[in-house]
């Protein structure tokens, strides 16, 4: 724990600023209580005429002794932020109680114009497994009070972890009624697996602010539109996030160094750099900002001895798609699909992941990533944008999951705008092989579901009947997954909204699925006899498929 009074009340100037500022907290009750407004650094600052905290506050990536606090000063959020082109001091306070009687860390730091006046503050020296409250002050304005928490101590016995899984929040697809419901849940964490923004133009239920975005300024304004939503702000204010990205944070269906339209080279990488920078600026992530088109975001997050989250990046390093026919993403297979040199994660991330999964010390390995992992035949073909487009790479990961000396594997995914639960077979193509893992797929927060996109209902039941291992599917409803993890079992409650096409809605639970460690071949209890059907369905005839952009 690094804490001195100088650090607690001192000002973090530009020369200390690397984009991710680390400060220490005192033990609870030790820090001097200084009114934030009395900070000498703030006293010399000009007042801002409008509230700069329009995008709210957020926290993220809780460790046992630290958490990331975030805000961005933006009095004119949809037009570049409206801040002067200068450093602006922001005061922060972190307290052990909601009334800020017991302040454990406070000080000031600079919000910099080159980071859109966002701040990423890592507060260290905190106590494990407890709630904290935080707030900021800048330009004479107070931020809302955010609540966050720390993770349990490494290896600690944890009875229960509860988190929400979210993805795909296209503004034009609907209102964030799902976030309104999520804000009322009792959560430790929110896990976001991508499509936090959509890059396109368009109208729909709620119009985007302008056409497709390409530049840093345009991506910033797009994030500002989304983060202005009161329900998204409420969820960020209440729970820490851990986030990865998918394609739409940059461009639909891009793959590494190639755009969806096959564009490569400097123009594409410049766009990717702008998009990655804007993502960093707007999410409460524990990493230094990118300085170009690359940003390593794969990382782990431990929740005591209960769970290790391996947060993956399935976009930045993936090889160019193969077997593409026509302009839709659902394609028949072709021989290139068997090329073992092709990778979804890139060699470095793949090796890192295997090491993390084998490290042990937890009951569950939770793999948080963007695209569907299970084999999913859909409309007579496979979606080359999912793991179905990277068959040998998926099998290499399945081989690691099949090692029963590793913790119980749970894969989390989104992207497909439908919800589902699937068994993961030791051989993805052979449902007679043992079940070695389990996958929970969250539906879209607001993006048009497959059912809404295709103007149909009931596709989930068709998929359940035809896809081996898929025991629940819902392609109609928007919502999120409420996940509960105990040492013995993981449960997913599939939360569904009555509508996202109106500003208010009701929430319900469409299904609950529980999977025990024993069912995955782990633990002392022998796995139950397989109840998986060995019947494989005849492939549906290939239809002309609408362009579907998960
Ligand atoms: Ca996607
Ligand atoms: Fe999506």
C-alpha cells in the first residue's frame, strides 16, 4: 500500500501523467478530511459555465486492493465535448461510506485535451471485498456520486458472485430499457462483451448523431451519444464494469488488419487507431492509452478463489475470413477453413490464454469474449465471423478446456443478437464426445434481434431442435444475462424485456440454466451419463439470407 499525505492530497501534474494515474488510499479513517473545493489547485481554475459531467461517472476492473475510476469532462458532449484546449484539474474523493464521512483517498489530477478530458484513476490501497463511493469536482461542478467495490482477496473463499452480461447496444435499435432493469439488480460486476457503440449512421427507433464515423472526433461524439443515456449512466454509476470490444467499436465484421470491405494499409489502421483511442477514452479500463492502431486489452480479473475472468480480444489479431460467398455472413464451409495456421486470437494471446486457464487456484475459468464459440449451423451454413470461421483455433482451445485438471470452463459471448446456452463438446463437430465446457450467450441490449431483423418469431425453438448441444435459444427478445456463480455451479437467468421500442418496459426471466462443475467432468462427483442427443439434423436448404450484421 503506497500512501502518504503528499500523495493523498497532492496534485498529479502532467509530468506524472501516463494516461492511467495510480494513487494510494489511506486505511479507512486515517485520511485527513479536506473539502474538495478547498484544493489549492482547483482554486486557480476558471469555472465552467455548463455542467461537465454529462457523461456520468464509472468504475471498472476491481482488484482486491484497487479499482479504476472514470469520468470525462464534456459540457457539450455531442460537439467535441466543449472543453477548452487545456489541462483542467479534477478533484476526486473516495470514501468508505455513502455520506463521505470516511474519506480514504482524495486529491486532484489533470484531465487532458489529448484524452478528450477523460480520466482513468487507479485508486490503490483499498480493502478487499467491500463497497466504496466516489465523486469528482471540476470547474465548480460536482459529479454524481458513484458506487463501486473491490474484489475479494486472491484465493479467498467466496460463496457467490453475481454479474450481468451485456452486449450489442445499437442506439438505433431501441431504448436502453434493459439497462434500466439492470440498474435495479443486485450485482457485483457488469461484464460487457462488445458492440458498446455502433459505427454506422441510420435512424431506427432512435437516430444516430450523423453518418458512419471514421475520425477520432466522430468516434468521440458517438460514444458521447451513447453514454448520455440515463440508464447506461445509472448502471455505470452503480457497478464496476469489465469490458472487451467486438467489431462495431471500429467497423462491422472487421478482422485484424483488414476492414470488412478488404481495405488494408494506413487508411484502415488510422481508422482503427481512432476507434481504439475513443474506446479507451470512454471505458473505465485498467490500461494506458493506445498511441497507434494497437492496444493490448486481453487480461485477467480474479474474483477470490471463485473465478478467474480471462477477457479476450477476438478482433485485433484474427486472420482474414475465408470461405466467403456472397455478401452475407452465413456461408458453407470450404477447405480453407481447416487451415491450422489461421488464428482467432493471434499466437501470443492464444498461448497466454492457455497459461491462464491452466494456472488454477479458482473454481471457475470464465472466458469473456465477443463472438459465439459453439458450433452453430444457421440457415444451412456457418457464420465465418464467429469461431465457426476459425475451426482449428477453436479446437486448440477446446483441447485446453478438456483438461479436467483445469478449473471448470464457462464461455461468455454476445454479438449474435440472440440468447442461448450450449454445451461445448470435446470435439466441436462431434456431439457424442464429452461435454468439456458450457457457453452462455447474451442477447442484445437494444440492437435488433435476429427475430426483429428477419421479421419472424420462434427461430429459437428451431435452433434448439436442430443444433446439437444447444438447449436454450431465444432469437426474439432483447435483454441481458444475470449470472450467478457459486463454487459448485453457474446459473444464467435469461432476462428479457417486454420492449425496447418504447422508453419504458417490464423485465422478465425467459429461462434459467444451471450447470454444475460435476457436469463438466470436474470435481469429485462423476459426470452424469450424457443425455445429449446424438441425432444430427439434416441441413436446411441454403436460403438467400438477408445481410445480418451482428
Ligand atoms: Ca458484433
Ligand atoms: Fe452487435
